[in-house]
């Protein structure tokens, strides 16, 4: 954990220096800086270490920071958001909101109430999906085992499974499967790539946890 915190401190310092250099060159006068990530990290929560293993919040919750002096006021957006919203938000900032970007402009019109967000994990034999409705989050492996259901407002650490004790559990599960079927019908199909990968690149991918 201390090593990870050290990495965060180093990244924070370097991003600060990068931002200062952009500002000194005048590149932020009509530009913007976005900081985000593709995944979180587990440090023993739910018995796991690393990433690409679950869809619990420690892997799904990532930073999304927009810095554009004079155009983005300091503040925090508390509503559930997705990285899919980034394109629509940037389009709104450059006054091109009429584009066809997927997602919601987080700085423009209000985020719809009851918005649904989906997450999907298919890696190394794992097949987990998640549905977020307001503070409620359903985790399903698509098999015979009952899913997990959490209320993130009262249980942000996802430690108390409410699937068997609330009426909204099974409707959420049916809704998730309906949404997945709709997405599957429009999904891009996997294609085989025969380009060779050298051993150095393979070792880097192993170190990052993307291959075993």
C-alpha cells in the first residue's frame, strides 16, 4: 500500500508540473486538461489484490478531473457518471454539443434521475456484469448463483448483500439481462489478430496484469 501511495504522490506532483507548464505557455487559455483512469485497484477488499478481477467499487470508481480555467467552475459532481460521458462533456465545452457523442454532458443539462449504468467484465474465464440504478448496484455472474445487491449510500464498501431482502432485487436482475441482450445485438465481434508480440512487450503486459 505504501508503494502505491508513493506512485499516486509521484503522479500528482508530475501532473501539477505538467499543468503549470501548460499554463505558462498559454495552452490552457483555450485548452483543457483531463485526468482519468481505466480502472481502480484492490488491496484486499473482498479478498482480492490487483485489478481486472471484480466489479466492486474499488475497481470501478476512478478519478475524472476536468481543468479548464474560466470554463469549468471548481466543484464536485456527486451523481453517478461514466467515462462514456467524457466525450459528451468535452463536446459541450467546445460548444459542439450537437454531436452524436454517447453519454451525458456532466457540465451541461442535469443528469437524468434514475439513470442506469452498466459495467461488464469478461477476462480469464470471469464473466461479471453490474447494473447501477441511483445508489443501488447489482452484481451478477450470469450463472445459477444469486447476484449481489448493495445500497452504496448506506454501504459504500459493499459488505452487506441485500439481494434476498429487498423487492427491487429481481426486477433489477431482469432489467440487467434485458439491457445486456440489447447490447449484445449491437456488439462488435472479436477478430483474430496475428501480429507478433515480442517477449519484452509480453513481460510488460504480464507486469500490468493484462495477461497471465
